[in-house]
C-alpha cells in the first residue's frame, strides 16, 4: 500500500511564475490537507479538502493560492505569480476520515525555491 | 483556539543520555488528540504516536516513552539512551476532536531540534 505521494520533490521557480504541487493520497483516503513549513518553523495548516470540495481554507493566503481535489486525479496546490516568500516546504497529508479520529499520513513534501 | 507550545528550540545531548522533549497544549475541547512527529534531516515527517484525551495512560515503545498529564496540559516525550539516529526535529501536534463530530484541523508546535552527539 503506497503512502502519500507528492511531486515534484523539489521545484525551482523564478518570481512571477506559477508553481503546481501535486499530492496523491493513500489508497482509500478521501481527506487531503496541505501544510506549509517555512524555514526553521513548524507546519502551518493551509487547506483541507475532500473529494471535489474545499472544507476549510482558513490557512490559505487570500491571493495567488488555490487548491483543488478533483474526482479523478491528485490534489493540486497552485501558487500563481510566486514571490521569494513562498519558498518553503509544502506537505500534503491524507486521512481515511476526520483528522481528529484518524491519523494523518504525510507525504515527503515538495520543497519550493523561488529565485 | 488551540495552541501547542514547544518551549525548547534546540537540545543537544551526548549519545546514551536520556532526553525529554516538552509539549504544552491549550484547548477548550474535552475531546482532543495529541501527536508526536519526527522530522529527520531528510525532511519527511514520521508519525510516532497519537493519544486521545480520555487515555492518560503513559506509553512506552522501545526507547521512546510519552507522559500525558491532563492536569498540566502536557504531553512530554522521552528518549532513553539516545542515539545519533535520533537527531531530528520533533513536532508535537494537537487536534480537537469536535464534540459534534466535525472536522478539526491539526495544530503543530514549532518543533524541538534534537542533536545527539556521538
């Protein structure tokens, strides 16, 4: 049973470009969460999605960031017009049910570097 | 609002010493879950333990043990006879269970960087 997959593992973008981060949850998991880890900091919740629905995006910046989890395919975190401050590790996690009742399994993360 | 505090930013110990990582949490819920994760230098997050608020029994797993004290809102993690491979950043996390059964996000502490010196 494969774990949570994220790709790419490393992504380099120039300021103003778009970044697309992909997350495939564990088999049978329909709950996906995105977290951001800035250098030397802990993980900060960004968004929680179930299939085709955004449940909680309270941690997502209002501009330039969006997320989706389509019926088919991976969840996508999209950052438009990236800036240097977006450089961070972005972790995706999945669970079989609600976060509190089910542990979240984390992917290996995507490290985004904005030049 | 839920909050997790890991006051120790960095700890260095010599191999074979015991070390305790502190975690203090705040929550208004009576049902909640506590977690510890390990992040080695390679960067991935490794799940270590989950505890629910109704189970205050301490747990031991090999060289790892956890002390959950509701009276002081603490969930401390002890590594016995530390090894170099234990060097990592350790995160404590909290999820409120949601009395209505609804979703509650996980809040992470800022992490404690542990360095085990050979």
